[in-house]
C-alpha cells in the first residue's frame, strides 16, 4: 500500500504546504517525540502507551521536516486500534491530521481490517472523528491509568468505525 504512488507524491494542502505521508525511520524518532510532547503523548514505555513501534506509524513531512505522526496496532485479522495521532501545533488546521488518519485507515483496510477502535479525550477531536471519518462512540469510557493527553480529562472516550 505504501508503494502506492498516492502516498509518494507530495500533495498540496490548503494551497500552503506540500505534505508527504511516509513511513518513519529511526532518525525521525526524536522529532516524533517532540511532536507527541505537544499533546502530552510522549510518555512512551509507561502504562498508557507501553510501546509505539515505528513500524506501525506514518509521519507527515513538509519541507523535509516531520510535522505529524499517526500510529496503529493490529489486534487480530479484522480488528485494529489507533495508537497516537499528533500534529505540530504550528501546522494544525491544514488537513495534515486528516491525511495521516486517511493513510492509516487505508493501510489497515488494505490489510483486511474491518473494525478500527480509537480512544480520544478531546471533544473537538471526537467530533472530528465522527464528522469526517464516520466513527461512532461505543459507549465505553476508559479510565486513564496515569497522566497522558489532556491533563483535565481522566478518561478516554472509546470510538469505533467500520472500514
Ligand atoms: C487532532 C489533530 C491531530 C488534528 O490535526 P490537524 O492537522 O489540525 O487536523 P485537520 O486540519 O485535518 O483537521 C482539523 C480538525 O481538528 C478539529 N480540532 C481538533 N482539536 C481542535 C482544537 N483544539 N481547536 C480547533 N479545532 C480542533 C477541528 O474541528 C478540525 O476539524 P474540521 O477541519 O472538520 O473543522 C491535532 O489537533 C492534534 O495534534 N491534537 C492534539 C493531539 C490529539 O488530540 N490527537 C488525537 C488523539 S485520538
């Protein structure tokens, strides 16, 4: 799927910046952590996010610089969960997040995944997943086990979409 030319071309977002979606390499890790930190998502290895393997991520790149990251975890043949999604605050609202979400959904659909779960703690982000990607709340709320994401939210809202 990643060799698909669609992901290789640099496409224009809002007429402002050329953004490429690609797989990260080890050399991107420090920058990825920097971006995750802007959302308080950088506590990798803790109980909320024990691992964030680069093999299961996409990054968005503009002018040779990583500006966003999105991960996933395959749970079984037809089920997956998103892990983390964050965009550099200086590049938000330019559809970079949508490009990353679309890339991971397309990849997972290509792998035969039918059901994708996502946990989110921000009302505007939850609304975005519902409006733009067709997610529905499952009704499940998951208590955070340590500080992660928004400091003022103690639980995750569980969402689900059929790919
Ligand atoms: C969620 C996130 C990745 C979106 O990235 P982005 O590049 O700005 O995404 P897009 O430009 O494609 O879409 C922006 C959408 O975010 C929504 N949004 C999310 N948080 C918002 C905020 N704080 N203020 C305004 N809009 C916000 C907007 O409604 C907008 O939707 P719209 O274009 O349909 O109106 C980015 O806001 C982010 O990094 N947030 C912090 C981390 C986070 O919550 N990640 C999701 C974990 S499940």
